[in-house]
C-alpha cells in the first residue's frame, strides 16, 4: 500500500483579505453566540438557539473561506497581530462550544424534545467544524508555510512553499497506507539563478553527481531545477518521515535561492510507501527519475508508483535498462 500526491497550481489571483476585518468577523460571531446564561436561558427555544448557532457558523465559515489558499496565508503572515487575535477568538469559540455541549448533556437537553435536541446538536457541530477549520487548517497552514519559507519570503516563495505544505500535509495523512519511506520532488521553473556563475554552478554540481538520486539531489533540467528529498527507516512513528522532509526543505539554502525570484514557480510530487519490492533505503524511495547508469542524456522524467511491477526484471532485460542495483535489490 502506498500514497501519491501531486500539486500543480497557477498563481493566486484572489485579493489578500484584510486580517483585521476577519478578527472583527470572529468578534461578531462571539457576540452572536453569547455566553453563560445567554446560551441556556429558559425562554430560549430550540429554534432560537439553533438559529443563533447557524449565524455563528456562517460568520466563522466566511472567515475560513477568506483564509484559504495563498491569499489567506499572506493575510496571516502579513499581520502577525491579527493572526494572534484569530487564534484567541478560535479558543474562545471552542470554549463556548464546550460549555454549551456540557449544558446540553447535563440539563438543557432534558427540556428539549428529541427532534429539537438533534436540530441544536447539528447546528453546534457545524459551528465546531468551522472553528476547527480556522484553527487547525488555516492557522496551521500559515505557521507551517512560514517555517518552511523563513524570514521575509517573497510572494513567489509563499506560493511555492504553500504547495510544498499541501503536499507534506497530504503525505502525513497518507502515511497510514505505508510509511517506511517517503519522498518529495520539487521542479522549480523561473528560478532566475545564473547556473553559469561559478559559485551557483558549484552548488548545483555538488548535488548533481549522486547516481542514486538520494535525498538532497539536484538536477539542472534546461532552465529548471529539480530537487528531491527522501526519508527511509525500518522503525519509526507516523510523522517521522515528514518531519525529516520538512527539515531538509527548510534548511536547503539553494532551494530558497531558487524560490526567491518573483517569477519562480514549483510543481510538487510526493510519495509514501511500504517497500514491497527492494530494500528500505533512500535509493529505493520514490519519486524516482529516468536516469540510467550509462549516463546517456535523455528527456527528464520523474515518477512515483503505487503497487508492484512483478515483471520488472523481465522489463529491464527486454529494454536493456541499466538501473542501479540499489533501487531494486531485495533485502
């Protein structure tokens, strides 16, 4: 069992939302929700309570929608104080949801008909889902992009590292399908680096000589640069591999240089697997590229595979492929 993720995107065209305005929207949600006796007043009918919760959910959903994607990340990174206030409002809303749920469990629920209680609970679940999305998806994504991109990233870098974060988050979720090895391949175009400049050329050349395409390998592909990061371990916990990948990407100075140009864009291919064929190693982790041991120049191809190719030895012989033994050798 394995999992594959790919991220190909156009530049975001939606305007960056005003983070301070979104805080005000959450404040209105809090005011609508109410607190304490407002939530459990004897004269508050089930329909009124459910209607209040629906209004709260709609307000929080508006904030969630505004904070999605690169514009949302840019809004939170561009106004750190507003990001802190959004997190505070999320905590307050979560607390009020918890308090209302306790009331429904401990007393209020006994005064409502079963159908009415179900109606109120459904409205409360909608509020919780929206609040969870803002706190656990939008805020977390902004934090992770900031950690990957470093201080004062360009808009292009934010775009690129948002794609990387989407891929890494997907690999995290897919690891239950296989986690002894994982990899991320980034193809950067529009990097603006002068590869003929000796200092830049040496950086690329030093990482282009690994014939096994292991973690940290780089390839110059016409006017593009390909980076690959891999992790492999026979023993470990869910999340270990992506932590390794995140650290390698975060600390890669050459990648950050390549993504600093305003025209830089990235395509991402990620993979996580159980190594059902071959040993558990970086060399045998996907994504893999097209290179063979003969060193012949061929069109650049990179790919990741789910499942087994049981006749791979026959295919190698039939096509005369010169694949490194480390990629297919059995343990």
